[in-house]
């Protein structure tokens, strides 16, 4: 009798285990993976102080009831390049096929914030999604966070303006997550008329890794990743693509 009861308990345990495993479905997404142009915090050429990459939108391996939602960009502002190198090493250690979601979750735990932009007078999160751009085809994204033209330039060079472009078309100017209209043009923070829109990162800002500024330099580290959701609206993330690190100097007539 005892043996029969024990067998029943063991059978019930394995049935429950198998049942639970059947309910545990996990989806993985292909990450953006084509860097077109990247720079690091060691970059000394302001002309190439921009980033460019291609989205990767072939998610045909996903089931029809899963929704691929698009591509996001997250960033954080630093004053210490050692902190950036340390974070990048942490991300690289989990950015593999065994740890889907983990790299993005670590970015979020390190207080990385979504990149925003000003489009048609409205601030909104920058996302390559079906609400703003059609999904399904690869898109080239170019980002110059700060304006390299002089503060008083009467004929600014278009390619050096702060901008976000999709397939060569400028869709807006980049904005920080922090504040309602804060740009990355920290170099102009002391100029009349720009003190609100170009203010430097300050202690307590959501997107700023508080530290001592050396020689006026701020470093903005950026990552991109794909995301989507299942029928329960649970969000899933791909591995991440490190886009690079852009620099801004303050104060400076041309943010450099």
C-alpha cells in the first residue's frame, strides 16, 4: 500500500512538471546586428561624432500569434570612461543566445533610458515601430546627438546638425529622456536663450551617471535592441547591439 501511494506521488509530481514545462514558452527575437558607423569615447574627430546602424526585421521564425514590435535605442550619460568600459563588459558577458532578455534587463537595472526625439513639435520616444514607420524592411538609422555647427552659424552644415534620420530622411532632433525639452547640446548651456534646452546633466537626472566632469567632457553610451510581445502582452527582448559612444563638451561653441 505504501509503495502504491509513493508511486502515485512520484507520478503526480512528474505529471505536474511536464505540464508546467508545456506552459513555459519562451520567444527569442533577432537583434539589430549591422553597424554602419560607430565611434568610441576615444574618438578625437568631431566630424565623425555620429552613429549609424541597420535594423534587422526578419523575425519570420516567430509564431503568428507573437507580435514583433520594432527596435528601441537606450542610452546613458557618463563623465567617467572607466564606468562605460565596466558596463560594456558586463553587458557583453550576458549578451548571448543563452541569456535572451538578460542584456536589456541589465541595461535597465543600470538606469539606461530610452532615447527621445522632437518631431512636429512633439516629444516622443524614438522607436522603429508600426506606429511611426512600417515594419518588415531593413532601415538605416543615423544619429548625431549634438550640433557641431557654431552657436552663431548663419548657414549651418546640415550633416552636422543634431538629428535622427531613417533611410536618409531626417525625422527629428534627439532629446534626452530627462526633462520636457532637453537636448544633448550641452556646449551651449551658458548662452542666452539656450539655458533651458541645452542645460548640462545634473545630479539626480534619470539619464545621468553622476560623476565629476573632466575637461568639460560628457560621454553618451548607446545600445539598440528589438522587442515584441506574446498574447498575454508579456514583453520579450532580443540581445543588444552596442552602437557606440558619442562625446559632447561644455561649454563650447560647437559642443566639441
